[in-house]
C-alpha cells in the first residue's frame, strides 16, 4: 500500500500531466497582428470582430492600435461619419480598475498617413 505522501505526489503529477495535455490540445493557432515584412497590413479576416466595423480601413486600425495607451483596452469602435479620407469614430476604452472612456475622434488621411484632428 502506498503512503499518503506518495499518493499526493502521484495525484499532483497526474494533475500536471492533465493540465499540460489540456493546454496543448486546446491551443488555437496563433494570429500575428503585426505588420508583415512587406509593410502591408494583415488580411482583413484577422481583424473581423463585432466590436470593430469591417468598413474601417486596416491602415486606420493600425494607427489606432499604436495610439492606444498600454494601460487602456479598446472595447468598441463605432463609425459616426466617414468618407474616403475622413473618419469620425466613437471609441470606447476601459482602464483598470473600473474606468470607461468614450471619445469621439476624427481622423484624416493626408499623403498616405493618418492624422487626428
């Protein structure tokens, strides 16, 4: 008969193995959200979300994600007005512990670069 210490160690080992297997089998294929070596944005299907309207240009989304402070998390984006080179967005961000910020921001595309007005 095994001692309670040995049984406890066996149980711990089994639990670690089960957790490792669960982690390995449930891991999804990672999605790279950085720019490709060519400087092009990733395919639009990478960015599909019910929180991000699909009509927003990928280059504007890249600009937005670079400008969001690291302590803040973008929760949703709503398009309030847009044309080819001008977008007005309502952006909701959350900051810890319990702060939510909603901002209306206007972006213009000038000479291939986005600026905020």
